[in-house]
């Protein structure tokens, strides 16, 4: 099991502390009934405020793993605040064959993405850029170097993680998505050779025309593109666009939705590839 990265802030790494307050952690789970969904994939997000979750959500994540047992659970950014919060989620995957992708840390603490599977945790690195600016080329070089940590095998398929605004390796050219000129060949190849692109975001992104072009491009040639976003409370609200799954250039319909003021959890068919 890898150790936490050094640049994850002291707050995110967490000093010794009392356990999280779970006085209301059952709230929002009432309608999530136990059912084995081992051939489905799940997306999960929560309300956030001031760039961090409104509540401590570790127990909700554990319970969704235990009750629904999706093959893959993609969580939106800022999933849990501290590294200790991973312990019980890691433990839940010892008993359930669910692969979890989530992020540890809040805005400003250099959050780190992790993959959790089979009672183990694997670091996938921090977000390397979130907009097109003067440091974009530097961010692309860092993403190029990070590709080995971002890729993994899921159900005999190659999956690749792009964190939030890293999706801007793609541009909208007249309604058609394409790689930006500066994107290294290694990154392009990692995308085109993957079967699944995971793109968790922190809050819902704007400019739907751009998003649709990016998603259509990243999901073409029988690829799957998945995204999950939190909603900024009270400014934003849950909406059908909060989570999305595209396959072969087409937006897919959600299979089942559980949502309330505490969480948004959706399940999807895993397309055959």
C-alpha cells in the first residue's frame, strides 16, 4: 500500500484526531436499498460550500458500497477531507468487489486522487491544471509524466483518469471535439487506447456546448466517458446534468437515481465493448 504524497497538505493528511462526527451520517441513505449491482457502475456526489463538502460523507460512501455493490464507483472531487477517512472505505472493499475512485482533500490543499480496490489504496496524483493559461504547457508535461499513475485495468478494460479541468486537453472546434495542439503524443495515445475515461469534477462545469463536444470526442470509437460533479450549495441544485455517461459518442440514459439534500447517487449500465 502506497503512502500519502508529501505535497498533500497537513490538513488533508490529517494529524491525530477524534473520529468524524457521524451523528447524522445515516441521513440521505433511507431509500438506498441493498441490491447487488456488480454489473453496473455508480456515480456519487454531494453538496459542497466554500470549496468543501457540507458534511462528512465517509459513512455514506461505505454504505453505498455495501448496499449496492457497483463494479465501479466514481466519486466527485473533494470526496473526503482527510487521509484517515480512507481507512473504512478501504475496509469496505475487502468484502465487496467494488472499485472506487475518489479524491482526498479540500480546495487549496492539493487534493490527491486515489483508486481503492480489494482492501488496498493506490495514489493517482493531484489535478495538474484546470484552465488554459500561461502554465498550460507545463501542466501538460506534468500530465504526460503522470499517465502511468492515472491508468488501471477495470474488468479487463483499460481505464484512464482525467481530473476535473484536465478534460481541456480537448477543444471544441466548431462543435467537434479534438485534441489541442500542445497535447503530448503520450497523453493522446493514453486516451485513444483506453476503453473508459473517468472525469470527476469538483462542481458542475459551465458552457454545455464545449462539454458536449469534449464528451462526444472522448467517448467515440466505443469508449466510455463518465463524469460526476458536486453541486455548490445554495447557489446550485441537483440536476440531470450533474452526472453523465457517454458511450460511442452518444449520451446514455441513467438506469437508477437516488438523490436528496445529502447526496446524489446514480447507476448506469456498463456498455459492452
